């Protein structure tokens, strides 16, 4: 048996290639949409991908199951568990086998036993993996979003992301039952989870890539609560606000994502056309750093810097029903941006411009947009004189747990566009987060929506507190 682990940092997401070297066959569990790495790894092992499966209908990325099955000529294995109203809509396609609890799949001499582990989602499966060339008991379990290292999958997404009302508590109880049943497995069982630290599919996932059941039973909070009622309260408390794009991912993965083949490089857009695109309301996304954007940008563009948070904020803030135009620093940057957007189904890219668009804009005599910055002392003075409106774009837990600056308006960044009516335009607006990165995005959004004077409080509340300034509401959040 061989096992390859694939980790996609921008999604904090993990896939697995498991195969039998003797038979030259392999299966991929939970592939994302970029399927080339799986094909290359199987080839290097001298194996053919014969099966593709996934633990559940994902909410945070576009599943690569259909894509990989089409490219490899593999059979798709899909859960047939869960509620009748929430099943795969493409399970009747040719080349699909439905899986239920107790089924098994043989990949040469490697056997996968199917376990129904509901809670995160009703249809969720885990796979016990046995290398029958050397053993008659499983070596590990691919647990998807059921069991993580240090945490468990959140049971509220079906209600909060897919909008299936009244499912949070029943899902939490189902998750508790799944954990109790799973805990009877041997302590040596390796745990191969579907996500690591940084994923919104849990609230405290460890960065450690794998664990054992015995270790999790000893140290994972979910195994140490005293009752079902206590577990339900704990698992539903303090869960972060799910990104708005999760609802679209759920539906897309339920219905069956479009098979793209290889995504194409978008064409170059003429710099002189940017003005008309922006005037028509088409989103133009500047992916340069916040520092570069602040110094000078084409007015009306929105800054989402290409960093580890790019995919998250692109999913939160960009429309799926409009073409997008990209401002990128280089051709290499363009490839990365297109890939990141494709991972979450943002495929409508009209084209791109490079940094030459900035020069072309100034050559026409049009002024560049800028984002001013303010420090702690100047912000304190402005607030004292009521000369600015302060908008705090952190999440709910930060607002109430860390505390906030007195007088600030709280609008989390992901909801900023929908709540512009809460932010007055009659005075300069200062945008603030923890340390200046989210506030830079928020400031660009407000400028693109016509706010005349927008300032980034780049030290953030961490800088405010470091300078000994007071906050209010600290410690009112309980997780």
C-alpha cells in the first residue's frame, strides 16, 4: 500500500491518494478542482486512478471528483446516506457507485470500509483503510470533516450555509453519536483528516497533519465532554461566521460541478478599457499588496492582496454572476490567481491587466486613487473631536472577546458591501481590524463604492492596545 497526502494551503484542505503498488491501482479521497497533482502522483507510483470518492458534499471548495473521474476514466463513489432531500443530484450518472454504511471498496489488496459518520453533514462518510497485504485490521481512517486533529467538524453549516432550517442541534446530536461509536475503534488507528488549521469547517483545528484515535480520545475536547447536552452546547458555541460563498459551494457540489478540463489563461484587457468596465459596474480586482495599492491604484478597483487569505476573501466578496477583471503583478501571479479563484468556482474572468495599467492611467492625466493611513495618536485625537467615523471590520468573536474601540461601528468585512447603509458618508471613514490587513481590503471596498475619504488604521486594535489605549466590551464573548 502507498499513501500520498496533498495539502492545499489556501483552503487548509487535505486530499489523499491511496493505492496498491502490486495491482497498480489507486483511489483519491476528497480531491479539489486542481486534479493535475493527483494524476502526476499516481503516475510516479506506477498506478492508475481507478476510483474517486469524497467524504461529503463540501462547502468550502469545488469538489474535484467529477473532474478527476473524467480525466482518469475512474469510477465515482458517492454517499447514499443521509436525508432524502440532501443527496447528490448526479448520483444516477454513468460511472457512479453509491456507498452506504458497511460497504467496502477494494483497490488491489487495499480495502476501504465505508462508515456513515453523520453530524457535520447528514451524508458524511469516513473510510477505514486496511492494507490486506500485511494486516487484517485497519491502519487508518480518512475522516474528512467528521474528526480533525484537536477538533470536530462543525454541525451548523447545513443550517447557516445551506439554509436548511432547524438542523443545527439535530446535527450536533448526530455528531456526538458518531464520535461515541467511533471511539470504540482501536487506539492505534491513524486519523487522516480533511482539513488543517485555518479552515472555517471547524473552530480549533490543529496544524498537525495527522493523529491517532488514542491521542484524540485523550486530548481532543470533543471526546472529553460529559454528556450529549454538554457536547451540543460546546460544539455550537463560538463557531465563526461561515463565508457567504459556502452556500454556493454546497449547491454546486450537490448538483455536480462543471468539468473544466484545464482552465484557460484569461486574455489581456486593454488598460484604456478599465474606465468603461468600472463605469459599467464590473468588478476589477487589484491583487497587488495593500502597500502597493495604497500608494496608487486605478480608482474604482478593489484590493484583495494575493496572500494566504486571498481565496477566503474572494469567496466572501466577489460576485459569481459577473465577469471579473484582474490587476496582477506578473504572469506568474496571474496563474496563481486564476487557480485560486477556480478552486472556489469563480470562473467568469474576462481578462487581466498588468501593472502597466497604472502607468497608462496616469498618462491620460487621470489621478490615481490612494488610501491614507493613520496612527494611534492621530486616530485618538480624531475620535475625541468626532471628526471621523470608525468602522471595525473584525468578526463577532474578536469584537466582543478582545474588546473594541469606544464609538466604533461594527460591520464584519464579509458583510461590508451589504451593510453600507450603516456607514455615514458625511465625514472621513477610518477602517480598523486586528492588525491592518482586513481593514485595507475594507477601505478599498468603501472607496470603490464612492466614499470620498477613507483611511486605513494600519496599526489595528493590536497597535491601539499596545499603546495603552482603552477598549470596551472586552471578554463578553464565550466560546
